[in-house]
């Protein structure tokens, strides 16, 4: 949809403001912007764009839901909601001392209650417009629980708090609307969404795709392997499984179908690979920064812990597409159809410079994530002019277009993180979050394995219908404490709920990434979802592995980590073989079961379990190996 010039100007202004503040340019002139004022300005900008560009009812969009000619008509109630929002946020911006007074007194007067309601109501409506009904309903549920807690039974029973106390927590409290989640959105996530938009505008997504195809296209089932590599690389930067699936899927899915993969399998591979980008270092779709802030560890610690599990995740996907190609007799692409690696590499080698610069600023120089992202954006702009294709140069016009794209992706995150602050404030007051974690532990009888199962299933359900950021924040508040109570490290607990929450992107019924890829592949959603669950089984299994074996999170000596990673590597390949039913030829039901069990044992901690898994697998497939040896001897 072509946006009006004033909207493009507004998004450019929003992007410029955040770059200036996050880079701390005002401090060069002795100007200090309090965090609450910065967040109020940021939220005002996001809400303005939401009410000016997203209709309350999509069907009422001018010219119908599919009209691409002009933006939807802004109605009177959009202006009313926007007016309420701006009055409330401007009070924070221009009467900051009054906010400090409220915080000191510990309550809101009548004016404060009205101002807070003028923000809460439009904010919930903004979230409904950007994500649907699921998240607003969840937030309202916990709000009502906090208010009527004394009348509720069992787990939900408690003291209860009046509305004015809850509004105080939401409007003034450190865990409310202007709390940590919105702070991360306004100081980190917007920068990396702009970084991803600039990379895409400079042609990086196509280059990643061509590079992956040049590296893997000559292999059996090459396009599927290229899809895994390209979606993993770009998904880590883009930050959204669904948008990443749409961006790379239009290239990868037709190629996979053209060499013999079924539409459902092709769509499933793209959905799982695009989702996995969120857990792939170094960027992890900005999830690494969110997690580092939440559990108060360094960014490099999160990246180090996430590295081996992410590798195992993509290993299972990669081996799955390879074995499926072998099983189905899918050949490699013809040489004439493939790009040559060195010409492709020379054409876009400079795309690696911004990524390398980002890693340098984050890990070696230890810059704040937002500032590191801004400097990396500068490298994207500068290196774009190395391209021989002038259409990929990031001229001011193309930079403005990338700003517009990045900011429009960000407004959803901003509204969600602000609204999630209401839920966090309610949970802190009511204590329901602590009670839920205690209840899960008690329900499992203190058994860690059962607790992991319960937490995983709840995380999967809660993640359905939510984007990656609100899913993580919700699960970190409700589910992760249950694991910490049983002695699981905070790092492992948070990674555990991230994996299970993200699995909802390709687990039916609300598998958003599958909806995107199946529409491209013209496949059935449920059939594609089932294939995605098989290919993406790592999201359900690997979290158990790193909870029981923290060597996979880089905890231990080099030898211990290497041993755990090596056995897990073999085990992951065997898991993929058991799922696909193919290893040196087709496996019967008994062999599939033994190979799958052997793979799981190899991923387990220690030496005894992996040795047993390796032995059982060797016994199960030994007849097949002997037959292959016999055939090779005769030849």
C-alpha cells in the first residue's frame, strides 16, 4: 500500500528521534532526557501511527480489505482515541514533576486516574488492532483477577486491590506501561528493525539466498538446504518469523517444489527455518537483548548460552531435508541452474561488514545494544555504495523508505510491550504469577521432568496467537519462575520457555508462520503444520536437553562442552533420521523407534546414556550396514 507523504515524513521523524536519543547525542550538549519522558514520546509516536493507519475493522477499509491504492479512512473514534492518548502521554512529558510526585505519594488522585484511563483504554485497543483479541483478553483477565481477587477460589484467591491502585501501578509504577518491556522496544528493538530494513533495502536478503543456494545447491535437495541457511541468517536479523517466512519464502518455496518436494514439506521447511532465526545468535531477532535485560546478564553471556542449542535446532532441520530428499529420490539442481559461489560472494561480500561490525560493537567493545545497532546501521549505508547496482545504493530516498518500513514493523512491538506492562503490574500486585509457578511445581510433585512437560505445554498454548516479544515477556513472568524454583538456572529457564513459545509459530492450530508459507506453497494448513512439527521437533526436545545438561549452554570446561556438543550432534542427526524413517535406506517401524530413542539418549547428559544410545542404534541398523557393505564388495 502506498503511504501518503505526511505518514512517510512522520515515520522518518520517529526513526530520527529514536536514533538521536538512543545514540545519546543530546548528552553531547548537556541535555538529559529522563527515561519516562523518552518512553512517553516513543509510545505517543507508535499510537499515532496505529490509529492513523490501522482501521478498527479491516473489512471497512476503503475499497475493501484488499485495496492497495490508499490507506484506510481515519474515523472520528480513531481521532478520539488518539486524542486521549496524546493528552495522557503529554502529561508525562510536560508535567514530569507531577509523575514524580505521584510516585512519591504512592497513589493517584482523581486527575491521575482519569489520565491513566485515557492511556490504558486506547492502548488495549491498539494492541487489538495490531495483534487481535488474544493478548488484550489475557491482560484484562489478570486485571480483573487483581481487582476481584478476594472473591475468587483457589489459586486466584488473594487480597485484591482497588482500581486506583492498579492504575497507579500501570501509569506510574516501574513495572507498568513505561517499564522494562517498552524500554527495550524504544531503545533496542526499533534500532534493529531499522537495521534489518536497511539490510533488506540494500539487497541483503537476496544475496543471503543466492549465497546459500551457491553453497548447498549442488547437494541432494539443495534448494531446501539453501532455504534453511538463508532463512536462518536473515531471520536472526529480521526479528519476525512470519515476515521472514514471507520475505525468503517467495524465493525458496517455489524452488523446493520445482525439484520434487511436496508443497506441504516445502512450506513446513520455510516456516520452521524462519522461526528458528529468533533463537540464532548473534542477533536472535533482538530476543538476546530482551533476555539479557530481563535476567540481568551480559549480552555475550546470552549469545554463548544460545549458540549450541541453536546449532542443534538447525542441524535437525538440515538433516531432515537431506534425508527426505534421499527418501524421495530428489536430485540436486542442474549446474546451469545454480549461481556460482565466488561471483555471488564478490557481488555482495560487503553485506558481512555490517554484521561483523555489529558483533564487534556488541561483544568486543561492549557498547549498549541500541548504540551498537545504530553504528551498524551506518555501516549498512556506507557499504551499500560498494554495490555495482545503483538501485541498491542507500540514497536518502531509500533510507527514508527503510525507516518507514522499520518503524511500521516496530509500532506493533511498541504497543504490545507497553500493554504487557499493565499485565506485569497486575501480576506483581496479585501475586498470581508466583502462585502459578508454585502451583505447577506442586502439580508435578516437585518432579523436574513433569514440571518441564507442564511448563512446555502451557508455554506452547500461551505463545499461540502472540508475537515473539509478548510471548517471551508473558512466559518469563508466568512460567520461568516455576523452573527456577526447582533449581534450573535463569538462563536455561528463559531459553526453555522461548523455545516452546516460538514452537507455536508452526504448531497448529494458530501456526502463524505456517499460514504464511502454506499460502505461498498452496498447501493445506493442517498438513503443513504436521510436517512442520516433525521437521521442527528440535523446539520440543532440545530444551529438555540443555536443562538436564547445562554443558550445552557452555557451562563447563572446553572438554566437557565439546563432549556434550559432540554426542548431541550425533544424537540430533539420529533424531532426524528416526523422524524421517530413513538412514542408509528406509527404516522399518522397529528401526525408526530404536534410532529415535538412540538419538535422544545421545543428547542426554553424561557418558552412560550416550553410550547406550549409540550401541542400540548400531545394533538396530547393523543389518542395513552389512547389506550395504556386501553390495559395495560385489561391485
